[in-house]
């Protein structure tokens, strides 16, 4: 703090977990890092114990919630919890006030709203106008703060202006590039000189269905996809990119090379790239939120200090790619043109530029030479 000419914290400043979180956010800002808070407004609960929000207005003698007699909840459930009653004006005001509280008291830089699609679908027709009211309030209250919506399946209208019938969010998750990249890696990981779907991949990179390309947040991994399955019925989980690249040895030359291609595309295509923890240093294990039950799935930090430089080298590659994005304005801009794709030759090329300015950046992704993301498919 002193190095930035700021007053140091005192013990009183750091008393309590709330103040410690505020201090963490301040320190992130000192180091030039924005903090985007994850808000789960699509449902609440699990156990609904004595300290739960449902208890505050529980009817006398009721041992289980009486839906719609409750202030807070409807009769819809999701992910082990219960969907808020978005028809209730007090509930809507409560949730919107909650967002303003975190902006004012914690000075966060924006929000990621979990499963906005559930708010839309499970709200008896009132979720969409709730989102419009919330984004409109936040844009007036704190202009410039990021409002990001997770919506499945991808719905371009969620990032349209409220005046055009949209929900008013700034950005939303994409899935087309992720699926296409994984299909390419899966095909390339099978030995042989067969074709891989490069044309299908190129068709997904432009994000043309969004009102602006920067509004798409792209990922190859996220906490839902690469979570260790929690039951035999949990079939929607996926392997890490490094494991898809080479299922036998993710640190092999082929595994490293294909992973460089995948991450190179992520960091040079239009939109905002999102990396999942460990992706930047070739972590190949799924993760778990059950740390005592799965300690073997903790991030392999020791790999960065190991005698084998594989993970360090991959971290340096990602670092240089991020620096390339900062140096090349075209990689952060709207200009995108597909140049060429050839499935049999495993070639893909596209062009990036700043519209109205130029500063063209051309990147190729092919089996024998890749300027910005060198690798073999």
C-alpha cells in the first residue's frame, strides 16, 4: 500500500470477513485487477434451516415452505434450491438493492449473473422484465460497471438494449467456439492423416449473431464443464483441454502442441477470452468443490517448480499471448474476417483489424507453422 502512496490497513480495518473481502478488492485494484462478483439470483437455498432467508417470513407452525405464501420464493426449484418469486415487487427490489450494495460498499467492478436463463424460464413470465429493471437501475446507478449474463442456450437478445426488447446485459457466454475447438482437438488426437473440422471451427469464430463481437465471452473450460462428476447420472462433464489434446499423456509433445493451438485461438479470436484456473499452466485434471473428498484434484502448483519445465513453458506461452493481445489492438477489436479453412490439410486462417483504423493482424493456425500460436494438429 505504501508503494502506491496509500495508507496501510490497521487491525480494525481488517476485523471481520466482510472487511477482509473489501480489503482484498482494494488490493486487487491497487494492482490493476478488476473484480467481477458472481451473483446467483436464479435460486437460493438448500436446507432452509433456521438461519435461512425463508425463516424470516415463515408461517407459524409451518415446517416446510408454503410456496407463494412466502415473501421470497415461488414453487419452482433449481439446482437443489428454490427460485425466487419474481412476481413480487419487494423481492425484485431486494435483489436489485443487493447489487447496489456490493457496488457501493465493496466497490466491485461488475457482476456475473448465474444462469439468467433460469430467471427467464422459471419465473412465470416475470424474469425478463426483472432483468431489464435490474440492468437499467445499475446502468443509471453506476455507469460503466460490467453486467455479464450466463444464458443457456445462448440467447443474443440478452445483450440487446432494453429499448430494443433486450435484457440490457453487456456480455454473455458463448458455446459455439468451445464446442468447435473441442471437436477439432478430439479429431486431431486420433492418429492418422484424416481431415478435421477446421471449416466448422472457422464458422464459429466471428460471433456474428451478437450485436457486437466484444459482447461474447469465450471459454474452453469452465467450472461447470470440467467438474468431476458427482454421481453416475452426471453425464454433462468434460475433460480438460490438455487431456482432450492427448488422452494418454497431456504433457506429450502432441498434447502441448494441440493445447497451444486451442488456447492460441481463444486468445486471438473476437470476444473476451476466459481462462479457467490452471488452464494457463496445462492443468489436466478435472476439479472438485469437495476438497476433503478429492484432495488429488487440487491444482498442481508444484508443477511450476518441477525440474520438468513443461508447465512453466506453457504458462510463459499463455503470458506472451496475453501480452500480444495488449500490444495488438486488432485482437481486442471488432474487425474479423475468415480467410481460409481446409479440413484435410488442417489449415485455418483469419484476419483481425481495428475497423476504420487498420492495424491489421493476421494469424494462421496450421499443421506446420503458426506465427502467434505455434502448434501441430
